[in-house]
């Protein structure tokens, strides 16, 4: 029996298509074991009853989740992880009985060798919480009109706590101590951590006082305050007030210096608020892993909208999910856009944050496995693999394939990146959509043309020498220090690719009298792609990234409350269905690939509807090349690959691993001019090439 995998989370049906593989047999056996399992749920029963939108028999299903028989069946099927309901925000008194259920369930799971993750929500259910803690009414966020800031849709009985309120954090630390010391959690996960878009930012007295102190510390002298704001003291300043005539959704750029500072203040407040919880949990038990629902990189300005800037969570976030509707891996039927979370994975890898995804289907699972950076945590073990949240209950032949090979080929690996895209803070934070267009489209060229790349932010400027090229796609605002660092990199032998209006403005979005990059280019550079030698390196200027003429974008993502509320302000964005290769994508690819000082690490004839990730495993002297085919109903043709050798010594073997076969297939190869050349067989969904190197003789 060959299993025909649909889009369901758990494969429930099979159709005869040929000889059954061992991955299919394993999946069939586990599905039989878990046929009656009620999977652990992170929401308490009280929440489902209060919210509505539940199945009639949900209370019975919920009770069954906690039974010894249910947990035993999960363990027999090899499940090693589960996220349990813990604290939703009703208050410890109201949630106490359900927390006790979680404690008992966690004890049973631990006896079966499972890891226990506890869910902590970031809102207060004020109907109940104010009864338990009356003073909590003063802990809530308040907008400019003094009104609470509620959760989205109709759940207005859920209010967000102020990120600058220490008393709320102290209350939640009591909750966290129970989770760590009484329930003995292996992991804590925080949800609902992002801030709400303007005009629903918190402007309570705590925040306004903290904002003024933030400004005083950044501009402590009269000279500094005057240069930034025109006043000798920040106490003069007032924050923008919104009304029907002054609407945040009408902004295209953030030019007001006070509002620019407010964007950063909100991001830092959120990071400090959550970082305090991270530090506290680690002080109780350093082996507990901690994650926040930060989500990833999309076609909207998340610093402006949600106060989320991932670099501010460095070393205070072990993992994060993406958790965004409309981002399942696919080719959009209307526009042809190849949609994926690859940007988010690449950003997270450079931040040393593991990504935790809900695996919508096998294609999404393949992308996750190819691009996620799994990590081992002392006392916890491996985080980010096919047995964590996204894959803990997903049972398909593909996930069985990944579980079998995970520790051998997907762990302790480093990605190869020939180039890096720099997303500078002022360019991305102070543009409410314009800068996102060239940035996303440039990254789309690299993804579909299979150029190994990283995504960097300003704090990475000290490490750019490791890359053959740094790419600035429409990064309009760059500080003088950033420009000088980038030019020093070029003069030392690197390639700098920049487009459009890159560096027209400084770090405060003040327009420069002369563009420091374009002024170095020949006069004809404004009209066509141009190359200029500078020191030992090159400047490559691309005048424009020309968006494709699409057939019309889908709006599946447009009204997603997880990113921003329907019709919310500041909603300028590039929808995933608009992430179509630009009209001049071939020229852009050649402009990048032809001017790398060391050339590309890999070239392949794989179709543009495939994606690729290249990784090395130094301990075993192996290179892994992952290919994922986004055309669900059509195999790729055989395609050639030329891979620059990643280790010294001769290539010992090249093997092709596929979930469509029981065992890897040796591939013929040849070495020439420092490269290993081979042909990849027709690819249905996913294939991995493992290149093994012999130990060099001394």
C-alpha cells in the first residue's frame, strides 16, 4: 500500500499506489495506536466555554486528554512531547482546578519519558481576574483616551497588561513558580506577547513616564536633545495624538522624531517585559526552555505595528513559533507566488532561536526540516525537531522518515551562506511598507534561484566579512557608521549589492545631500545595472526591483488577527500572494551570482518552484543539500547540481535520501575544479543529498 498524503494534519486514509515503504508501515502502525487519542490541548476548558465556538462533546474530549490510558497510547506511539493548558489569565483561584489536572497529567507524561510544555497567556480575563485581584484594574494597558486595550475580535473581556507594570510581572512570577517547581515543567511558552497597533498603544502614566526617561537617557545633554528634536530638553515633547483627521493608517513613513523614538521604546519595553520572565524562569531552573510567540518576518512592519523586533530578544528566547494563518507553504493559485516561512527561519537561525511550527501538511513539514536550526539544551535535550509541537501529533510517512534521520543529519549542522541581506533598523522600522517591497522581492529571488543566504540586522555588521556579498534592497536609511563599515568591507574584497534609494537617508530618516554609495558609481548607473571597482571589492547597483504584474492577490492573510486586527491602522503590507518573482529576477540573480569574489557554493538546474538549503556537519565531514518541490502534483525532472567542495579531501560518496524509498540511493558523481557534480533524480516532494568526504591524508 502506498499512502497518498493529503493536507490533513494527521494522515487518516491510504490508497493503493504501489509497494509500501517502511515509513508508511511505521505511520500506519502509529495511526492505529493513536486512533482514539485525545491530543493534549493548551487551552483550559473554562476558556472554550467562555469563548464559544466549541464542539458539543468538547467537555468529554477535554476530560479524556488527562486519562492514564490516553497518555499511555501516546507513549506507545512514540510521542515524546506535549503542550498542556496551564495559565490563561482568569486568575490562579479560578484556574486552580484545571492547573491541578495539568499537574497530574504532567506527572503521568514524565513517567512515560515525555517532555511537558506549559502554556501561559499574555492577557487578563478581567471578568474573573478583577474579582481575585481588584488592583489589577491598574495593571491594564490604556490607550490615549484612557480606555483598556482589548484582545481582537469579540473577546473584549480580555485586556492586555501594561509591559511597564512591575506588579503584574510579580503576580505572574507566582504562577511561573508553580509551573517550574510544582508541575516541574520542561518548557514554558508565552502567548499573546505582541503589542497592538496604533492607536491602541499603551499610553498609561507608567508608559509615558518611562518613555520620557528613555528619551533622557538617549539624549542626556542640551546639545543632543536639540540636534534630535530642536528643543534643549525632552520634557518639552508630546507624543502624536490620533483622531479622525490624524490617522496612523494614513502614514507612509515615520518622520516625526518623537514617533520614531516611540517605535523603539515600544519594542524595547516588550522585550524587557518578556526578558524579565525569561530570567526568572532560568533562575528557578536553567534547564527549562522558554519561548515567546513572536512570530516571524512578513509583509508588514511589525516593529511599528506590534512592537516586535527579534534582535531585542537575543539570549532571552530559546524558541518561537510563527503561528500565522495564510503562511502555509504553497504556490498561490492566483498569482503563482511561492509562499513560505523561509525568511523567518533564516532570521531565527542568525539569532540562535529555534523555530517551532504547526505543520499544516507534508510540504510545510519538509520546509521546516530543511530550514529550522535545531538546538540541544542542557537538561532538556533537542529542541525544534519533528517530535516537538509541530510534529508531536503529526503521523505521516514523511514525518516518520524525518524522525528516523533527524539526529543523524539534521542536528549539529551549520548553514552555508554565500550572501546576506541586511535589514537595517531605520529602513525597516520607519517605512510602513515601501522598504518591505524591494526587501521581500530580493529575498524571493535568492530563495527561488537557490542562492545560499542569511538575513542580518545592524548588530551583525561586525561579522559581514564571512559573506561574499552583502545585499541592501532598498535600505533607504543607513547611519554614517553603517555606510563606513560597508565600504570598508568592499575595499577589503567584498561585494556590496544595493538597489533603488538605498542610503538616501541617514539613521533618523533625514535626506542626505549626496548619496554616499551612488556617488561612487558611474553616471549611467541610474538607468541600468552597473558595477564599480572600489579597493579590492565591488559595488553593484540595481536601479529597480520591478514587481511582477500579478493576476490578483489573495487576501487569506490580509485580515489575520494574529498579525493585526481586521481593518486595523497602519495596515500597509505586501501580502504573501504578492511575493512573486520580480520581472527582472534573472538580471538580479546574475548581478548577484556573477560578482561574488568566490563564486556560488552551489549551482543547480532545479526548477524555480523548488527551494534549497545547504548545510555542513563538521563532526562527520558531511554536506547536506535539501531540496523541496512546491509543485504538489508534478515531479521535477532530473536536474544537475554542481556543489563547491565544503571540506578538504576527496569525496567518498554522494547519496540520495527520499521518503519514497526505504534506503538511500548512491549517486554517480565526479570531482572537477574544486566541485562535485551529480544529478538529482526526479523529485516528488522532498529529497536530501548527503555528500561524505574522506579524511584527508597528512
